[in-house]
C-alpha cells in the first residue's frame, strides 16, 4: 500500500476511511464563510476580564447574550471566570517536506510521529510534544527528533527538501480531556482544552456549544468534560 515505508513492521492497522484536513486552509475557509454571513472578526484584541454577558477589553466593554471561551492555551487567563480551569501549553514542532508526486498516498502513524501527504506535494511530519511553557521556538532538538522518526518510517525522505518548519501550542488539561459546558457566569461557556485534537473535535464541539446556547441538551453526555470537575 505504501511501498516507500522502510520501518520494520510486524503488523499494522489499515483505516481506509481516515482523512485529514489542512488546518490553515480550513481556517481561511471558515473566515471567508463568516465574512459572507456578516460576522465581525476582531484580531489583536486583549480581553481583560469576563463578567455576565460582558467582555471587558481596552478600557471598553462589549455586551453579548452568549460568550464562548475558546481561546486555546489562554482560556484560563481571563479575570472573572468561575470555575478557574487548569490549561497548560504543550508545544508541538512540525515540518513539511517536498515529496515527489505520489510518493505517499495515505496518512501513516508510527509511534508518536506521523506522515500526512497533501495534494499540494507537501509531506507533513509531526509532531513533538513538549512541556516548555509558552516557549514557541523551532529548535534543533525538536527538528532532529522529527527527522530521525521520519527517516525511520521511510529512508527515502532523506532526500526530500525541507519546505517549512513551525510550532503550535496545544491547550492541555490535567486529564487530557476537553472542557465543555457552562461556567458559573450566566451565558458564559467553556469550549477549550482539546489538546492535540482541536481541529478534529471542532465539528462536534460546535454542535455541543450550539445546543448549550440554545437551551437544548447536547446529543452526547458532556458530564465527563464539565468545567465543574476542577471546582
């Protein structure tokens, strides 16, 4: 199925329905969809505090019937929120390689690393998982580990040019489960702490938050993810 895989394999799990998305392209598509629907997006705004139906920032306030706290690793930093939630950053370093056309066709997971081939000719190699606070630099040690694992999966990638390197900060909780549900403030909800699965869990999270905001019971039991577990 993937003839360029050179790591010794005793057995493997084939998941023909597994798919991937390109997060940057997805984010751009969501942004354009929001603009088309008249959504106002403000960037570069530092929120100081949250109170019932009110966001406090830059010496002014904004009123809202519902407020969703979905700020990744910064979700626990807003004054006024109750219960307080323990969110900590986990750095992930990633790189992309320029692969020959058709070299890899499917996602490959091995140990803590993975290959994600893109239709653009990129091969994404990820990812480290580092407890280093908010430090977000690309490092030789991180890239070295990625390249070592990549070469273990397939010795062929040793000749592929490196296209890009980058890092991200994942919002981790002590039990590595998301935080979903109402805060102690009326109309304020948490939707955060998805750790390594933020993009993957975005659709079901959006559905759950929509149900909460509109006063319906979510389609799944969200009690294991309740913010109250940290009260």
